C-alpha cells in the first residue's frame, strides 16, 4: 500500500510538473486557419489570438495585415464564447464572408465581416454532432484538428489525427468513407502530415492547399475523387518561408489561454483591416 501511494504521488508530481513547467516549454505554432473572402488573405489562429496575413504562393512576400490580437477583440460576436476566450481549433470558409469555426466539441457558423465590426454568429454555438449529425459517433464528434475547402461543390476535407473525411457542408452528408490520410493522400505518406495536420486552408488558386504541422508546412495540389495529388515544393519550416510570422511564432504554450477582460483592446473601425 505504501509503495502504491508513493507511486501515485510520483505520478501526480510528474503531472503537476508537466502542466506547470514542461508544457510551457513546448512551442506552439498555428492552431487553425481559414481563407478570407479577400484574395490572397488568410486568418491564422494562435491559441486565443489571431493574425491576418497576405500570402503570395511561391515566394516570401507575405505580410501582416492584422497584428496578433485577441479573438474576442477582433471578432466581438465571439466574446464570452469558447471560440473567443480559449481559441479556435479548426475552421473553414464557405460562401461570401461566412465560415464554420470549431473549439473542442463545439461549432458555430459565423459571418466574419472583414474590415468591419459587424461580425456575427449565424448559427450555434452548438455541438459538432448537433450541427453535423453525420459526424456523430465518428472520430470528428469531439473535435476536429483542421479542414480545407474542396474544389468540388460545397465539400470540405476534415482531418483528425491520422484520419480524414469529406463532407458536403450544405446537405451535411458524408462523402465516401473516413480513411487514413496516407490512403487518401498518398503524396503525404512518409511525411509528418500522414499522422495528422494541425491547420490547413485551401488557397485562392484552385486545387491548392497549405498544410501546417508544428514548425513545418507544405503546399499541395489536391485532386478530389482521385489520389494523384502532388507536393508543390518540399516540406519546409514555416519561419523560413513566411518571414512575416517571425517574432509571432512560435507562441509560448501556457496551457488554457484564459485572460483578464481588462486586457481587451478597445474596438476601432476597420478592425480587420488596420494595416
């Protein structure tokens, strides 16, 4: 009994050290992203903050359009929601300036209203299973790692750990089956992305997407319903080819990103377009 108690105490001490010390030392990069309705602009979510970036595929002329800002300040409709207070795990754009956003097992549909203070929640927050009943009892029910829009109709690719699925977000139907990433995207076999994708977004160039994992990224050309996707260049370090993100990434991992509401910045006109 004494040995068991000592073992439990050792386990508890190790867990306490991890959550109070070691976890802080783990660098954090991009949690989620979605393509803006504005050409070559993307929103990156970094814990409970976001940046808006102008990107230029194939070169290093990206630039920061909105410097790191609390989500709940940049998107007032998300204040006092899990998305605004704790962060966005996954997101994908739909029509106009609308997007689905996810935080743990929760989901909302928003109008992010670029360059205005008029963002609003169109549906939710509710559980993923309630918003997308087809995902109930699947690997996606309790959280989605990342997603990007397909070039085919109103379809989107969803990723969780080493699995992916494709759904039609209008009819909310599953397209095909949930598969291993390496089976549906053979080009990712042998890369860090076959075991999971932290964040991704379809670019404004049809059939291309950026995938991010930790400090690395890759650009791919994807082909719905086929398996002849290709890498557009090599797997590279984010900071080597997204110079605008230097000094922003990596983020310190401070566990739950709670914050005092006294830290909130004052809203101002064109808050998504200040630079």
